[in-house]
C-alpha cells in the first residue's frame, strides 16, 4: 500500500496494516481516525465529507451523541447477559421495531448476513412444517444478501460462482422485474421469495410496483414467504421508515441491519405471528439481543423517529437528484436514480473507481459500485448545505478528470472479481 501524502505516522500504520491484516479489501492509503456528523478525519488531519456513511450504516452521522450516551449508560449498567436470559432493552427494542414495521416478532443478530441467514432458516422451517418439506428460495439476480456461505449462495453474483464451492443448495435466481420468470421458477419445492426493493450493492435498481404486487400474489397463492431484505433500505434511508411502505404491500419477513445500529453491529429479522415457527435451538447466537447492542439500537431508532429523519431523507434525496440532473447536463454522468438517500448514477464505463479515488483526494467520500456506477448513501442527518458542498466537489472533480495515471490500488480493484471487496 503506497502512502501518497507522506506523513510518518500514516506510513507506519500502513506498513503495520500490510504486515498484520488479511488482504480482504482494496483500500485506499488513508487511515481514518475520528468522525463527527457528516465528516471523517484521517491520521493526517484531513477531513472528508462523507456521502458513503459507512456503507449506509452511519444513519445519525459519525459519533452521534444519542448513540454515545446510550452506549455509555448501558455499558455502566449491563453489557452482556447471555442469550439465555431476557433483558430490558431487548424487549423494548423488539416491541419498538414490531410497532413501527407492522410485524409481530423479532430475532436479533449482529450483521445483515446473519439476519438473512435467520430469514433463510425461517423459510426452510416454514417449508418443513407447512409445505411438505419445500426448501427452495427464489432470489433476484443483481441482489446482494451477504457473505456467509448461504447468503452468498442466495446472492448468486456471477463473479462468486466459483468461489468457495460447493455453494449452499436451494436457491434459484431470476431476473429483476420479470414476473413471468419468477412465476415459472415456483415449484412444489419453493418455500420463499427473497429480494431487496432497491438493489444497493447491485447498482441502485428498484423493483417495479406491479412486479412486487405480483410477487405478493404468488406468495399468497402458494403459501410461500415474501422476504424483503431491508438491510440497506431500512430505517428511513429511502424516505420512509421501510422501503416496502412505498409500495403498500406487507412482507412476511423483513431483515434489517446497517442503519438500525448507527455503526454498532446489530441486525434484526422481523416476522408475523403466523410464522413464529422456531423452536429453542433452531436459531440463536451468543450475541443475540445483547443489552449493549439493544440499547444502541433503541437509541438510534428512537432518534430517527424523533427527528423524522426519514422525511429528511426524502427531502435531501430529491435535492441531490435535482443537483445531479443539473450536473448531467454538462458533465459525463447519466441515469440518476434511487429513492431518498440511496442514490445511484452512471459514469463513463471503467471510470467509477477513478472518480471515487479522485473525490477522496478532494475530500469527498463517494462509493463506486462496479465499473460505471456511483452510489451515494450519506447519513440521514445530511443538510442542503452538505449537498451543495458535495455537488460542488463532485462537479470540480468530474470537470478536471484527465488522463492522469490510475493509482495502483484502483488498478488492483478493477482486476479483482469482487470489485473493491466492500459491500
Ligand atoms: C441488502 C443487503 N443485504 C445484506 C447485506 C449484508 O450485510 P452485512 O455486511 O452486515 O452482513 C448487505 C450489505 O451490504 C446489503 O446491502
């Protein structure tokens, strides 16, 4: 890893990272040290306006007071009780999430993949109990559900086909927004359909309303579960608390992570009373419902509700899209899309990683997904002034993008079958 700016301390950190970390992601040669609100700061004191938000995680921005306070209070009270005991924040958080989502029951984990694993297990349990052993789950191409073996298999990225074979069996992949293909894929073995309503990692592609209505009908007709992966879209990100609320349908299962913890590792699977099928031992984990994570989640979600940050996401998201459309009239960007603060746009083929790197250099964090798409997922606290700054920085970088040599870490990222290796 080459240190471009040359501060001794940063060089030492980068050397140490090379020595002691497994190489699981192509990272730029900076070391982040602190954060406040919409900004992160590196070990050289350089500040970055953050439109990645820890990959849609930092819903309240960096180091939010509500989260710090909750963590301090709960850690002085009870950090961990074991999953073998109830604790107060666990019960309070389950109640709150069920109330705001229209669901009845919650299971907690630590990552989005774990929430999706729980949904996959619940679907298979439903198949075993109610559908004569049906076990197959239909998922949508271009979706992303995590990096455990089962969620990688559910994801079905073509680049992952040969990785870690053999894959977990029982997943069928169908094209996005093709209802006939999904209908054709349903068989006696099907126990669930699982999808994101806006594919985040896949490049910010939304499901059509008629498609989702059709999926709901198919699920009702055959008694199979509709699982909506709201790990990225959930908790205000798209301008409503949950993306499914834009469509007026109710899923049978939803999975949440990222934004509900505001940076604290936390996930949840929510379902209806009717699918309360797990028996003790079917699903669990040492950290399920741990008091510290539950207190963090409660504080973050309550703050999102109290400040109506979903509404802010809708307003600022529309403002960002307007600004990007204006830029698109003059600069090589196109296909501005997305909802709320999950926004994508296309750049010239092969230039997305370079644009993200140039923006980093200019003090702006944006995320390249694939080779020609940029994704913006800023904290939900973003203001119009931050958006203006972002648009100005982006326009300046796009305007001076020249044939300057591509840094080594970007060349590596574009060669790697997993892209930048971060979701
Ligand atoms: C829609 C979706 N589902 C699941 C995951 C996996 O979440 P985690 O990385 O917390 O396991 C992600 C991560 O980006 C995601 O975007």
